[in-house]
């Protein structure tokens, strides 16, 4: 069965797709992505006994932006509202990058709603900035605050724009104001304390060439989580589950079947 269309969840219109029949699986994409990048995995899982639920997170793909900046918890609770909409009490879970962050929080706070976690290149661990970057940020913040204190609001805004243009990430620069605030909230939260509380069976799929969430992050999560196995895909990057789609889908199927 293939269902594709728009639906309202918590007064936000989102695009969803439901594929297959059988054990329910919620698949959650990463920052800047959409269900388009989840469908190859869903097309592997749906013929072998899974009903795959996917939707564009608020602010991504064809879904509306939230009215306010979302945190990881907001996205997690939105996922729960989506499950409630479909009357799904408990599901298997797959998350990539931002979807991994959401999965870590759900696994720690709402384990009764999940059976197992398959996370690919999960974000959630805050890297320490270099001493140079930290000093640069402190100087910028001090100067901006000084300009505002002097009433030079226009100059403060110009300084902020210049700093963002030069040092902001591509994701930050491309985002709308609401999604910029969302990104700041998300990247500033360290999910490692939540990971330590996740007792669900978990696999961590990682690429050894990932530059966005480097392999050491996967190793740190595997060490922190009580029941997690790290599976490294040689030569794969930030989309390890797609770079090795056949192997990834087989491993995920084994996890979800309890093998």
C-alpha cells in the first residue's frame, strides 16, 4: 500500500508517505533533507514485511515551517503526535543525522513508543570549538553587545550579517529566520546524556569518510549507549545508509526482527 499526500499535525501541514504493509517503521530524515532521501531505504524494507511511515519534518521539504523555533524535543514530540495521528502505539525507528538526534531523545524519554533504533550518522554530540574559533566568537559577541549598548543598532546588524556570511555554516546561511533559530537551538544541545539513558536495542550505521558527523562521534555514542553496536561502512560518507543501501537495509531488517 502506498499513501502519499498532505496532512495536518498540530496545525502544521506536512507531506507524508506511507509505503508497504506489516510492522510499522518510522523513518526520519536529517537537516535540509526530506522523505525523498528516505524512500530508497523504505523501498527495500517495505517488500519484506514493513509499513514505512515518512514525513517531511516541519521546515523541510514540502512541509510548513513551525510558527516558532523548534528544539530537538519539539521535533520529538511532533513525531509522537504523528504516530498518534496514525494510531501507532509502538514502532521501529530509523533516523539519519537530525533524525538521529530525535531518536536519541525519544529513546531516552519515550522508550515505550519504540521497539528498536537504527541510527545513521547521528548528530547529537557537540564538538569542542578550536581555541581560535572560540576567541573569535567571544570578540564578535562583545563588539556586537557594545554597539547595541551605544545605540548603534544598524551597525550591530551589519556586523552580525558580515560575521554570518564569513563564518556561518551553509545550512545557517540558507535558512529562513525561524529555521536559523531552530538550527541554533538544535546544534547547541548535547544529546550524549540522553544517549546514556537509551536501553533499546540500537545499531549505529556510520561512514568512515563522514565529514559532517565524524566517525569519532559514532564511537562515542556506541561507548555511551548500553545496548548499541557500531557498524562502519568503509568509504561511505554522511549518508552511509544510502552509500551501502543493500547492507544497511539487511542489517536494519535483522535488528527489527530481533536477530
